[in-house]
């Protein structure tokens, strides 16, 4: 599963681990991605979305039908 939210587009950030002696090594700040199942009445089927915590809150606010409509308009395969 890729670490990209389908609703918000959030993806990993990159940076450095900085040790006590200030040596820097590459690291990755992963997004809190979860696979969530939703029933979509307009499609009359269940869809699985990979969502960040903020994406889940967006669906709670706007509703699954509005979010799925936007995803389909963007060409995201559901």
C-alpha cells in the first residue's frame, strides 16, 4: 500500500536524523495511513480507500458521497 492519502494527497516528508554530534542521516516522516471501508449509497457498493487521519475527518465532515464524487472527477480509481 503506498503511503499517499487518496483524499488529501498527503505523502511522506523527508528529512534527517540528527545525532548528538550533529551527524545527519536520511529519514522519512510517514503519514498516518489506514485502509478504510465505506458504503457509498450513490454507487450502491462498498469502497476501500487509503486515508490519512485528516482524510477520515474530511469524510466525517463532508460525507462520503461528496468525497467520492470529487475523487471520481479527479480520475482516481476506486
